């Protein structure tokens, strides 16, 4: 697979394009996003097997949602056939990719526990002050960053392009490194839109009126859940398309038959 190296501005363009897709069909993109979140929550809450089953299933779930986003972009009906495109032919690769994801998740958790001083430190997280909690989350993100980059594109490379699991992880990691500037801008844009701007709005509202603060707090939460989350979900597909299939729109869409 040949990964393009994109300019940094694409990090913002992915969010803008995701918002455009959302405006095209808000109910559909919201439904896809909530289906993804529900599947993740349901698997994670299963007793004993949930935390192990979730990493195994996550590549397949990601590919299903991305297939719906791709169908929406291409103007095709989001049917069951469209959602499951490529899954049957590459089910073994996706299962192996899920296994790699499980191993990587266990490794990240183990390293995090060692760094934080053992399981008791994680158990006392609820009692930690905000600064300490942010520090722990920052360290966890730093540890998990290689895994995030390795599996960002991997599910779609395996499901749609038939790339074997180990190769898809490698290609995803290299493609993410080649486009670190775009991803840095992408993360910064998410922080500005999802944290900085809402924080400033709440700060101003709180200085004016407690009632106004409550109103804006509820409104911003709704906006983040029902708009920002679907836009982020769409941006995963859009980043894959731009990095690996820049001429996607010039290719004949796959048939639903």
C-alpha cells in the first residue's frame, strides 16, 4: 500500500468534510455513531469476557461503521449489504487484527500499571485531584499513542483492501508517522472545538448568570454528543480515503449486489 503524505491543513479538512457529511444526512450519521458507541458499551459491560471481546470485535465494528459513512459520501443506500461490504471475504484477517488489538491493549494496560506504581494507584484514581488525574491520562495517552497510530487505518486496510492483519498494522503505523503533521493539527482542532471553545463559552455564561451556565452546559453537551461525535466518526474514514485512496471519487463505487 502506498500512503500519501498530506499537508498539515488536512487535519482541519477532515473535520470540515466530516461536518459536510453530517449536514448531508444528520440522522443517518448519528445513528451509525450511536450504534458504534452502543456496541462498544455493550461488549465492555459483559461480565468477565467483555474487556477481552471488545478489542477482538473493534476492527470489525469500525469497518462496518466506515462502510456506512462511505456509502453516505458516495450517495448510495446504506443497506445491510453496503455495511457488511468486504467483511465476509476478509473475516479471518479482521479476526487476526482483533487478536493483535487485544495483545496491544493488554500491553498498554500493563505498562500503564507498572508506570503508575501498581493496580492500587489505578484503583485510587477516583480520589485523585484533577491535576494528578490529568497527568495520569496524559501518560496513558503517550503510552497508547503507538497503538492508536498502528490501528487507525488497519481495520479499513484489512476489510476493504484485503491487507493481512500484521501488514495493515505496519502500514497504518507508517502512514500515521508520514502524516504526523496532519494528525497533530487534527488533534489540535478537536481540542479547540471540543474543549477550548466550550470552556470559554461556559466561563462567560457562568460570569453572567448561573441559569445561563446551566442552559449552555446542557446545550453544549448535546452539541458534542449529537454533532461532534458523528463528525469525528466520519473523519476516520475521510483520513483513510485521503491517505490511501485520494482518487476514491473517480473510482466506480462497489456494487451492493
